[in-house]
């Protein structure tokens, strides 16, 4: 067993002695480990080294997570649910902190491993899409009466005005001379600029309300029971105060894509309407109780908005010399941009049907 990991784990208030620590998953941002303890009835734990290069204020991030988890936990208890399985439980250090800072300045956190849970890496059926939508809708419903705002630990996240300012600056600098070969791709961004800024103005002006949002709603961030019913939404590092439309749109972007995010064969890429309908139905079964009419009006559009943002960010990073996203080859970000643009156009082509379906669900 790694001695340093053991020493870090022992700084937290665990229910028993540590038996084993092993890496869990590959982790694009954080390093994640499962901590197994002695004793058949003792809890096991998830321990993470948080990425301080991505998250600049980890104490504020952990405070956000704790406040949201406590809010949900109280709702689960009142409803007669199981708070140990339906919401994350953070473990404090022996000094009553939500994180441990080691001698290298790295931040570590621990939460209880939810036993009997199952996770998925991709959507393989409408039934799973429905369950995923219901989980996100329930998460938002339970936090819809959360009082106060959370710390903005990711300034500009999903803020298209902020992204377009970055874009304009990268185009101006053109640091590696790639702009001249990208006239069509640049026109994709510029041709939709006004439409996206018009939507975001509704958020900035408070016409579309600010609520608690997860901001990383991929299916792997939801735990399920063995029957396929959603248990718990996890990985709350990105939880913020924003519009819930971001969560819906990002889920649609990731759930419904029939191809890969970096697919080189664009014929593979489209939005699967069957998966969209299943997700929307599951989501609205929980969320329509608190959404206002304007949020419902822009629900389908949010998939277009988030996908546009991703097209922009991949292309911007390519023009900037590939400084943000990890790449496997020189044109990787450009390939990603083109694949996401194909998804964007597929969403645009089906927008009328998407809007009609959302309206039909709401009016049931």
C-alpha cells in the first residue's frame, strides 16, 4: 500500500482502519482512489486529490458541495428516503475540515462510497436516458428552493459572452498562424453569435432565473441501483449558481450523439431523437414542477447553445495552439470541432420536433 496515500486517508474521520487503497478510473481532472476498510459493516470511501490548476479555490468549492449535499440530505430525510444512498456524504478530517492539504500543497477530500451502486459510461438505451433525465430533474427540483448563491469557483463557465471575448482575443493574436485555413469554421461561430448572445442576455438580466446547477451532467456522474433506477448524482465539484438550462443542454449533447466526440467520419454523428425524447420525458417528470414558462421555451434550445459553445471552445483551442484540451495528434481539436459542428447542425435540423415534444410533455 502506498504509504503517502495511507497517511492522507488516516487524516480523515474513517469508521475503521484502512485495509487497501487502489486507483479508481483514469480521471481527466482529479486523481481518484477507493479506500477499503477492515470490517464487514464498515464504510468504504472515495478519496480524491482535487486539481488545484482547474479549481482555484478548493475550500470554496468544498463549501459549495457541503451546502448543497446538506440541503438535499434534509429533503431526502423528510421524504422518508435513504440519505446514505441518495446523496453524497462528505467526511471531515480529524481537524473538522472538508479537505486535507498535504506538504506539497495538494488538496484531498473523502466521501462515503455508496455501496450497491452501478455507474455507466455511455447511454445504450432510451430507458437509461429516461432514468438519467429523471435523476438530473430530481437534483434540480430538490435544490430549487436553495437559499443564497454559491461561490463562483469557475468564472465564465457556460457564459457565452465570456467565451466570445476569449475567442475574439485568440483570433486577434492567431499565435500559431492557423486562422487563415479556417474560414468556414470561423463563419460557423460568427454566424450564430447574435443568437447565442441574445439567449445569454436573458440569463444576465435575470429574466431566466439563476438556480443550483450541476454543470457536468454526463451519465457517469449518476449512480444507479442494480435495477437501473437512479440513486444519486455525484461529482459535484462544478456545482454553481446558473441557469438549469445548461445542465439539460449538456446532457442532451453528451447523451444523444450517435458518434464519438472526435469522430473522423462525420456520417456517424447526429442527434438521436429517440434518446432526446426519453431524456426530456425523464427530466420533466421531476423538473416541470418548478420550471417557469420561459425556461421551458428554451429547454430544447439549450442543447444548441451548449453544443455551439463546445464547437467554439475546440476551435478556439486549436487556433490558440492546443493549450487547454489534451490532444492525441496535431489536428485533434479541429476534428473535435468539426464533429461537434455536425452534431450542432443535426440539432438545428430537429429543433422544431424537439420543441414540440417538450411542449407536449409539459401539457400532459
